[in-house]
């Protein structure tokens, strides 16, 4: 019920046009003197006193919004956070302890924390959007010439592998095409690790020579 009341006070969009000044309480040039804000919060906590809330709302809502605007919030964001601040005051009035902080400091702390949360949500949403855009960004289309060049290179490599001795061709396929570690190749072929490294080196040298011949 109180949420509806606040929404009508703070964001009465769509029902009638008018300046923000008509939708928000005006900030009085001279604030009320000797108001017991802590006592009003206590009345809300004890018996849900709506008159106490009205007085708190009319005084603090426009000031919280002004504070948010001064600290970088947009008009819409300032209205929303100010509304959330007053809703939090209503809901958390029983948590207010005048022995640890004054009413004004408590209310502005709520507003500051809500603004920090909003900034964090905005950053997370931006990062998520960037991740989604990156995930669904189409891969660059290769030209026909590039595709043909890649196919020709692959054909040359395959032809060169076929011209290698069986031992060298086998070790190149295991090491580079299947990406097996040298230790696994040694166990698979039943040869020492040093022999595997030597064969890989010799096979690569011979493969380069064959590829040069095919160009």
C-alpha cells in the first residue's frame, strides 16, 4: 500500500502533464526548526504512523533527489533512487538506532548505498551486453582468394607428409595434428623421450625442405 502511495507521489507519469515541481514537494528555503526526525522515524517503527511518514517524505524526498542530481545521477535515476530511499525508510524504520547515527545521516546513507548499487548494476549490465555482443558478433568473411590459399597450403602440407619416411610422418601427425605431448608419444611408440624429440626435429627440417620444393 505504501509503495503505491509513493509511486503516486514520486513518479506520477502518464496521468497528467506538468513540471516536476508539481509532482515533488517543494524545498522550503527555510527548513522547519527543531523537528524531531528521529522521533518521527520511531513512530513509523512503532505503529506505522503515516502522518509521520508524510512529514519525513515532504522534507527529505526533494532534498535526497537534489543530492543525487548533484552527485551525478540523471533526472530519472534520481527520482527512482529517492523513491527507493523513502520506501526503505518506511520498511526499515525499526532498524534505525538514534544512539549510533542521526536521522539525517541515516537517510542519506540509505540514498548513497542505493546509488552505489545502481551504479554497480549499470556496470554489470554493460559488461553483460558487451559479452553478448562479442558472442554473437559474426566472424569476418574470408575472401575467395584467402580461402583458396588456405586450401592450397593444406594440400601442400599433406603432400609433403606423404613423402616423409613413415617414422617421421607418424611423429609429425601425433605431435602437431593430434597435439599429443612428447611424453605420451614416447609411451605410445615405446621409444625414449629423447628419441621422440630428435625425430620431431629431423622430421620438421625435412618437412620444410619438401614444402619449399612444392612452392
